[in-house]
C-alpha cells in the first residue's frame, strides 16, 4: 500500500506542480491528459472503452437536448441508458449470468457445455457508467444543459481522483467546478486539504490494513471456529471496508481541493446511525443518493401505496447490491438491506431526510443495534459464496471460543483498538459546515494529533499492501 501511495504522491506532486502555472483552459487539457495517463497505468487496453463511453454520453446528451418532441427525447435517453447498461452488463455480469443459467440447467437434469469467456473487468467501470447515466437523465429532466466542450465533459468522465472508486459525482455539481475558472487554494483551504489526505491515509494504511488480514482469515474458512472469533472477523471487515473506502474518499476530496475542485463528501459518520435508513443516508452517500434519484424515484418512490413503497425500496437495494458485483452474495446483501429499509419505514423508526444530528449518549442502544445489523449483513457482502455465509452464521452456535481461541486474543485486541480509533476519528469530525474535519481544534491539539498520525503511518506502512476494496467494483 505504501509503495502505491508513494507512486500516487509522486504522480500528484508532478500534476500539482504544473497545474497552477497553466491558464484555465490549459488546466483542463492537462488534467484530462493526466487522467487518461493515470487510467492507462492500470491497464492501457481499457482506455478505448472509457473514451467510447465518454463519446457516447456526450453525443446522446446533445441529441436529448436538441430533440423536437418529448418522444424523441425519450428515445435518445433510452439509447444513452442502453449503451451504458450494455457496456456494464457485458463486462461485469456476462459470466455471472451464463454461469447461473448453466447451474439452473444442471438442476433440471441437463448436461450442457459451459463455455464462458474470460472477460477482463475494467477498473472503475461501475463509477464512470453511472456518471454517464445520471448525466443523460439530468439532461432529459432539464436539470442541466448538455456540456458543449468535449474536453470539459471528457474530464468530468475521467477525472482521476474519482475515476477508480468514486465518489459518483453529478454533472450539475462537478461540471461547473470544471467549467469555471478555479482559484488557487489559500492557506486555510490547503491546510484542510492536507488534513483530509492524511486522515484518509490513516484510515486506509493504519486502520483498514491492520484488520484486513483478520477478516481475510475468517472469511477464507469460517467453519470450525467459535462465536467470538467469527464476530471478531465480522467486526474487522466492518472496520476494514469503512476505513478503506472512506479513506479513499477523503484522499479524493483532499487532492481535488488542492486542485481548486470540490467533490461530494461520501461518508458522514455512518456507524453512528440510529437506524438502517440513516445508515444509508450517511454511507456511500454518492451511491445511495444516485439510487434514490435515478431508480427509487422513477419507480414511484414513496408517492404510492405503502406496499409499493416497500417494493420500491427492495428493488432499489437489490439492484444496488448487484451493482457491487456479479455474485449472489451481493444480491442477497442488497435484498436484505431492502427488507430492512422497508421494515424501518413500516415501523416509523426512520427519520426525515436531512443532515443527521451528532450522536448522544441516549442514542447508544440504537447505534449498537444498527451497527450489529449492518455488520451481520456485511457477512454476505464479504463471504466468498452463499454457502460460506450460511456456514458463518451456523458457526455462531457451535461454541463461544472454538478450538483455537488462544490464537485470537491478539486479533481481538487489534480489532478493539481499531474500533476505538474509528469512534475517536468520527467523534472528532464535527465541523460539518465547510466539511473540514478537525480544523476547529486548537493548534496544540492539532499538532499533537498530526504527530500521532505521522508516527502511526510510519509504523504501519511496513504491513503487506492491501488493495482498495472498491477498486474491484
């Protein structure tokens, strides 16, 4: 991880050194070239696909806006959505559906040959195709005018801090940031950006990577373990995926801020949620709001009968689970979240939309109950197969400690320490007005915290590197 971090730091340092010496139009050209170079570093063969999706999105949006009738506009919207879903479906789900169909024929007693192409999964494809779909739908709804500059739009689709793992930006927010001339960050903005980057590195390198081996060991072979090791592994993954993904999002926000560009905040203390609805309003915010605006609302949202509303929640989360990957584990994970959201709405425990309040002591029981539910559902997300997930839950009743309980004392302590670290970081992140965490602390406290963060990064950077989880999506 630290080698890749150093590589990115070097790349970004070169970009930043050149960027602010260029006029605005040249800045966009330069960022576009840097973004494509950054993507080509992962796999140069996939650059053509990104360029194709970008060109198709740019052209179809122009046609949607220029259509002389609502019918023609809908036709071009259908073309735009079909192109993106076809690209996403072929590269991400072709093998999954062929393999699933083959298993169904086997259950029916038919022995048909199963020839599945080994299709390379383009990194970040789920994110940039969702960018393109939301752009087409916002154009169709009249929320935005189609972008006239091919360079600006291509940069919107390929902007390198967001390209691999989001956040999923919206055209109405990011395009003006790219279209308008940008100001060089002042001292306060630069400081807040550096804080975000360091905070993101701590979440990833120190917290997520410390517990990743524990989660990997448990989920690799969940059978024959006691309840305590299994629960420790599940909590380890809950902490890993939060530190990993929110850390990446913080780094993306911080690097963008140094470039004079503000992007969405993707997490807002999700493990302090008092119910499952609040969790999804604070976890992977760019995806949950995307699903709300472009799937849940078109299905009818909550402006229908209660039963249809529950159906809309279930379908939305089911497809949200499938978005994460071609596996039945993701489908079940999403479907169960849909059921939980429907129950939350039916019982009236959810809260109106809006920024949640900071947690209070009286909220602790509800927070713990929500975290327990979320962590239990993470088992389906992380398990290799549905069989492994069910084996995990069965194992909870096989005994408390298991035959190798002594070997798990160190793992339990590590997970406990990282849980405390996450709670401490989120409790400190109170400055929500300008989305600049920790900057309200006095200078002495900030200096001490910076020292602790740097020491922790140096100590934990020697661990085996762990890839970002959301790079696979």
